[in-house]
């Protein structure tokens, strides 16, 4: 029953080994029809784990189920605390693939991705977000607002050129946000490439 699963998940916080904790959590999360309380206990257990690798395993398992907005936000917070930008990008792109995020949760995810140390992994998440089917203008705006956090002109231009198709057909505000983000590019070559993409 869900009550038994919730109790098992609560007990896993006492396990010292992230490996064994991951095995138990993954088996528990494989059960169908888990309640929000069970997902909540799984998140609590993940927060006390040391290994980014094992945290990522459990978080991607957790993302197989439908999460509510509060849990989405909490999971994004846990992902942002991963030391590894690589593992953070795995969790965030998996979340983009498997969850229907509100504009607010999407914006939070994009902000966390852009603030990582690695522009390479940040750009992977931002480009992946732009490839999401049915992306609203508000979500595209979130990507354009976060993109200037990338220090690399190469990766910033890549994100902007990937957004260009959506911007070309978008509102005046979206086009202005694109131009504002492009002004963060120092390289004349990359700046020109970004501007040409929306012509």
C-alpha cells in the first residue's frame, strides 16, 4: 500500500550508503499510484544523500510520475544544489521531457540551469527547453532572459539562434528581449550571427 511505501521511503533517510538507499528508493518509486506524500518523502531522502550520481538516479526515477507544482519547484531546488553541472543538466532536461511545467516552474528551472558554472551544460538545458513542443511565449521569454548569464559568446549565440525561429513569429516584446540578450555578446562575429538569425 501507499502507506507502507511512504514508511519505507522515510526509513531510507537513515541509510548511510547512497547506493543501497538508491536501490530501495528506485524500487519504491516503481510502484504505480504513489501519493504526493510518498513523492515528498522520496525528495526528503534524496536531499540528505551525498553522491550526485545517486541523487540523479533517484530524481530521474521520481520524474517518471506526475508531480505537482510544489514538488516541481522543490525538485528544481534539489537539482540546483548538485555540485556537478553534468548531473544537474541530466535532471533538468529529464524534467523538461517528462513534466508539464507551469510558466513559473519553467522559469525557475531555466534560471537554475543558466546559473551553473559550465556554459556548455547550461546551454544544453536552454536549447533543450527551446525544443519543447508547444512552448508558450512566456517560456521562450524565460530562456531569453536567462541566456545572458552564459559567459561564453559561442554558447549564448547558439541558444539565441535556436530561439530565433520562435522569436521571428513572436511579439514585439519577444523580439526586444532577443535583441537585449544579443547585446550581451562581445564578439562581433557571434553578435552578427545572432541578429541574422531573426531577420
